[in-house]
């Protein structure tokens, strides 16, 4: 499968990061009304909106780069599972609150270092998106890391659940730092960043938080990937079916 959405590496680069955020935003939205208390329910909803907002900015810029008739909704609502290029981590369902928190924490740490790096991009639009997103990611990380510590160093039950979530989701983390020709082209142009250069900075965050939370980083070296090339787990198709049903049922629907 062709990993480039069009001939433009910039377009592909924008879309893959937008995909990460729109998929995670949808996942978080699914959890609204299930959080352990009202305050956390509101937080989950706000985080979902933050990620969808970032996705909207990236999709809108991607539409400008593409120069066709497609808009942000077209990217989000009218592409198939195989056309989505999000990381596998963000499409994973949450089995419980611990799973939601760990998935969020691992991705928040990634986005903090990513947006910081992209804040010095040579592309002014990317800089604007990154600088705004960096502030949100920093707050998200403060929130999710606090919960990881609270649950890890809490009751025996909460410790077991959060460690199980870490063990279950860790295998999706290496994919965040895989580099391909698109990343290389964006890095050379100064627009993007080679994700492989971010891993060392990212790893410092979970290592520090896990130590305080009395959690153990999984020793199993197995990692899985494929999201950037459209090879997803069975979970994404179900998520997209729910997310896209209105636009698929009523093509061209406008608000």
C-alpha cells in the first residue's frame, strides 16, 4: 500500500498527526459519563475536544496543501480504515479507567516532546499549531501522570489494574518513534522532526513517573506497528463506523 496520501510529503505528515488526534478524541468521547467522578468526566470530555481541535487545524492545513475540494470533514469522515495513518496506540479501546489513563499518559508524553520539537519548524502554520497544542499537551500530561502515580501508589487493586494497563499497552509505544521517508523529508526540510530522535526524551517521562508510581516498565521487548501504513488492529474499523455513520448515511450533510 502506498504510505503517502498524495505526492506531497507535507500532506502525508499533517494527515498522520491529525489522524492520531481525531482517533484519540473519538476514543475519549466514548468514555464520557463513565469516569469515576463528575470532575474527571468533564476532564475527559475536554481532552477529547482538545485532540479533535488539533486534528481540525491539521486537517484544514492539509486541505490547503492538497488544493482540492476536500476539507477537514472530508479527511476525517470520508476515508476508510486502510486510509487512516494513526498510531495503533490511540485506537486501542479502554478496558477500564486505568487503561484510559495509561493510553493517555503514554501519548501525552509523546505529544509534549513532539510539539516542542515542531514549535521550531520552518513552516509558520506548523509552528502556530504546535505551539498551541504544546500548551494543551503539557496540561494533559500533568493530569494523566498524576493519575498514574495516584493509582500506582494507591490501593493494591488500583496498583494491579494500572500495572496491567501498562503491560498491555507498552507494546504500542515504539511505533511512535519509527521513521520513514516522509519523516526524513520533513526533517531535512526543517518542517518536521525525525521521530527517532525523540525517543530518548520521551522515555525519561514514563521512567520518572513509573518510579514514583511504584510501577515496572515491561521487560518484554516485543513491539507492534503498522498504523502509519494503514495496517490497523480490529478496533479502528468499529470506531470509524460509529464516528462516520452520519456523513456516510447522508453524504454532503451540512450543519
